């Protein structure tokens, strides 16, 4: 009766960790606003958060056990650019964490830009959004009513 969805779990970016405590999952409920990035954060705020991201004192961009901070940034960078860890390590060979943090911040800003632009466009037309909401609510109600009817028949 009900289809069980297949999960989509990407190899990178499935679980983004905090920018301030990379052993904890990133969460908007974290009281430290520098620990997480919101979809609608301004580019300057995103850059500031990545500049302040916790790393270690090694300053070598290399994915390795125990380097939670840099591993987290590499995972974020990989998720938004599609690059694998070897390519990231090669790109930042001989460069420090400052350069890498800037690149990660810029990549996240670039990835969020189309979402933010679309959001801004939609928010300019509240009447259109409300019409979509009303039409979608009617469609959802109709589909739910039919599905509930079928389920009730099967249950008895």
C-alpha cells in the first residue's frame, strides 16, 4: 500500500559537522552562530564563519584521522565542488589553512547563491506564493483523501 522510499546518502556531505566543534553535528540550535551556516546567511557572514572554523595547528590540508576540523572543511568543500579528497589535497598543497578556509567559504557562497536568489525572487511576490500554497493544499487534500480511503478499505 505504502511505498518505502529508498534513502539517498551521498558519500560526502551527508552529515556536516559544526564549524566550532567538528566532533558534533552542525545544528542551527547551537547557540554559537559561528558553528553553523544558514541557507540565507549573507555571503560576508558565511565567509566570516568559515574563517573562524576550528582546525588544528598543523596547517596542512590533508584528510587524516584525528584532524576533525580540517576533515570537516574538506568534506564540505568536496560536497559543494564535487572534488575528491586527493584533488583537494593537491590543490592546496603548500598552502595554509587560511587559504583553504577562504576557498571553502567562497565555494559555499557560490553553491547557495542560486538558492538565495530564487528565494529573494519568490519573496517579492507574496500573492503568487499564497496561490501556490492554496492550490497545493487542495491537491494534497484530494490525494490524501483517496489514499486514506484505500488504506481504510485494506484495514477493514
